[in-house]
C-alpha cells in the first residue's frame, strides 16, 4: 500500500475548471530499466492527452507497476486501496485505466473506487464519438460503441436481470431485460452495417469517378498529433480542423494540389494511428485506410521532435503491415512511402534534423522544407511512370490533348502528317490511353 502511494503523482489544479475531474492510471508490467521508465512516462503522457482531449480535467496521474495481473481488478489490493483514498480526497469522478479491462474488472473497480471507470478502449471510443463529423464516421463510431457495449451487458448492468412478463398461454416467465437489450443492440448493429455498406458503395463510386479523371492520390498517414492536418492545410490552402490535440481529425478529407511540374494530384488526410488501437476501431475506420490502400504515394508524417518518435513510427508501420496481411495493401507499398519529418522548427529548423534516404525534414507551421517535399513527391511520381513515344496523326487532336491532361509531355516534334510525342505516363494511364486511342496512334521505340 505504501509502495503504491509513492507511485501516485499529483497534477497542480490551480487552473482547473468546474469540468469533470479525472485520474489517469497506467498499469505497467515492464522491468524497471531506464528505457522502460521513459517509455512508461511517454505512454502516461499520451493517456493524459487523450483524456484531456474530451474535456476532462486530469488532477491525478500514476504509473502502477504490476507484479501480476489480478483477475478481479487487474491492480493489486494495496494499489486499489491507495487509489480509492486519492479518488475520495480529490473528488475524482472518472478514473481512466490505460489498459484493456474485462467487464468484470471494470465493474469491480467501479465498486471499489466509488466512481466511473473506463478503459483505454472506452476512452478512445468516446474521443472518436466526439470527433466524427461525416455520416460514415458517425455510423462507424456508433457501430464500434455497440459492439463494445454488447460484450459488457452481462456483468456491468445488474438492473438488466429483471424479466418482462410473457404473453399467451405458452409465454413462460418472459424475456429477461438483458436478453431484450442484447437483441436490440444486435438488430441495430445489423442495420448499421447495412447503412455503412451503402455509404461505402457510394464512396466507391466516387473513387471510380476519380480514377476516370484520373489523378494520382497522395495519402497522409502518421501517428495522431504528428501534424498531418496542419501539413494538409499548408499544401492545399484549405482550413481543415487542426489542433495540438490527439485525434483532431477522424474523417478522410481530400483536396487537389498542383506539383512544381504542373502535375495535379489529390491529397488525402486520414485518421491518426495510435498504439494499442482497439480492434473494434481498426475495423470500423476502414474508410480512412481504404484511401491509403488506393494511394500512389504514402506520406508518413512523423513528429520528429517527440521523444517517442521511433516507437510511434513502429506503431504506424505495424498498422500498415497489418493492412498488407489483410490484403488491403499490396506487397510493394513500402516503395511508395516518403517519410516526412515534421515539427523540425522545434529542433532548430530542417537543416538541424538528421535524415536518411528519401526522408524530408519540414515544418508545416513555418513552411520550411515544403518546396523540398513537393519536389520529392514530383520525383517519386516520375520514378513510377513509364517513358513512352507515340506517333499521333495530326487529325487526332483529342489523343494529344489526353496526353497533356494525364501525362507529362517531355518532347513533341510536329511533322506534316503526324506528331512524335515523348511522354511519361503511369501504367494505368498507359493502358487507358492505348485502349481508347490504340486504333489511331502508333507506339514507337523510345
């Protein structure tokens, strides 16, 4: 009990508002080594940021070392008692446990502490619920909430053990309230999945329309709060919601931008990743990941000034690798990734940031490094294009206009009866061009 008390650290509350007071507790099982202590502190700070982002005032935070996981409460008896005293003393209404709790553990902790207890999954679900703006985002959040709640009906909601009366001569004792609620939730889940499928089909039609235009897609991915939306606004001149806040953006946003070469691409901003993202949400937010799967280039935006930037990088790559295993990403996706080392201004500027390979240090806030990033995207696009030569009859002006619109015309030689055009095209565009104008044009050796 004394050991657990020492682990608790109080946050000054001079600036606290009348909002709900909360505690954030991180159960930690790692050995007591320097790097593990730093990792625990970074993880705790992240959990505090998540909790603060939904308007809770964090007045207590703690890392509690676990010798063993207790089936009843996860935490040890002395740790629970110490935490109960702190909760009563500081009038805490919500305790956030930065781990996954079973329904029984959540119920037992609420009884022991005398306040509401939510785990990491419940916290992230609440954040997503507060942030989702589009119809699809709202449907996905509700679906994830219901699937989460359905697994917790049995032990948490004791008032649901009442029975409703049956009807007719063979009605029997009736249907328990918990069975009715489970059935209602199940029916709603079926309806939500049906609505989501319709929304996805609609978005698929939009994506097909873009492919017919078509423009290459550049997708922004990265850990939450890495500065993706700020970079998106800097490159597009848009006003997408961007704050120094975890999960500020949940719904995919797309804008067209023009590269230095004059080539037009579609830039897509997506949801931020986070360590231990609940599996319910990985499935529910497939919409944002689908844009990544369709991308010609993936910009992996990193907060290079964050002390845990290497671990955040690993978390993002782990999610992308999972998409590859699930068949959502092809095996060559790594060749399309450009690392964007954001927030270089916090380290003295892009020139002060060590980088290797194709990584580009930038500051989305100041604009430093953005021209280099645009040039890197351009170079990557060129690398992925084929250099082709076509002989086009002078009367086939539509074919020539098509090449100017969808490709990069390198040279053009006009003759009396035809034009020789050297052009760079993406593989998909080459197939479309030859399918549409193959009877009119002649392909020649480069």
